[in-house]
């Protein structure tokens, strides 16, 4: 991607330009306030700038929205009292000493029973990460199977879980891959990501046909995506 600048009157905005094999111009404002423009490989500078000026009000509105809800990212300490999310709900972490390692969830509490000292935060993190991943395997599989039936594909598609730095999900070959961190988001958000990847079974690129299909399979997905990126992006 190339960093560029667009002027509108006395105002300027920086954006990242990505030329791709696509037929239309696309625009995204991310929660970190970065602006990304995707365009056809041979789109002219004039066409890109005209597109951005046309979208100037929308860009400003998105920027204001994300500034309002932008959260500070705190490094987790994995000690009692901290908040953790599971399926879109917030839970208070409680760390307890116990003979055996286990994690339970009840009455608004996420309780980690540790066989080591409560001060061993690395062990607490390990137990919690393992619990998240195990829950993700069960929840993702169930939601995936439900949605897969709705699509009615004859092609066999499997789902797997793998940590990804910048993606919630991906599709390659015959496999949908989901980020285990997605288990912190709501079921609506998980369904949105799975639907997005299952749409790629039919349409590989983010062209008009893809987005029309996405609208058909998950009406109103834009609002769900926005909440997902604001809270967990």
C-alpha cells in the first residue's frame, strides 16, 4: 500500500492506497482512524481523488464515530478484578488457588482455578488462553455448521482455528479459518465473520457480486462489523 494525501479546501487527510484486481473503488475507515482505499489496478489519480471528495462527509462521520468509541488498550495483568469478554459479554476475572487447574464461567465471573500460586500470571494466562480456544472449537463448529447448511453448498468446506494477527477469518482452498480471539465477540459477530468467509466459497474477490451476496446472506452486516471492530479490533 502507498501512503498518499488528499486535499478538500483547507483540509487534508492521509490515506493508504491499495491497487488490486477489482472493478470498483472501495473505502474503509478503521478503528485506529486510518483510511484505506482499494481501487482497480489502472484507476487514475483523478478518479480516486474525485471518489474521496465525494466520500468526504462519510469519512469525517466515521472518524468522529471511532474517536468517540476509541478505547485505550491496556496490557492484561491476569489478576483478579480484571474484565474479560466471552461471547460479547463482560466478565470479572477471579483467580483462586486449587489442587487442579480449571476454568469456570458463572454469574458474571470468569474463575480460573490455578494449581500454582495466584501470583503466577503466566500460568493464569495459559489456562485462560486454553479455555478460550476450547470454547472456540465448540462454539465455532456449531455456528459454522448451522450457516453452512443455509448456504447449501455441495462443496465440502471445513472450519479450523488458528491465531491471526490482523484477520478475524480467512478462506483458502476448502477451509475457513477463524481467529480464536473471536470467541470474545458476540454470536452475531461470529456469524458475520463465518458468513463473510463462506461467501468467498462462491466469490473469491471483494467485487460487487461478493457484496451483493453478502447483503443477501447477512442483511445489516455492516453494523455488526462496526461493533466488532470498535470493541475488539
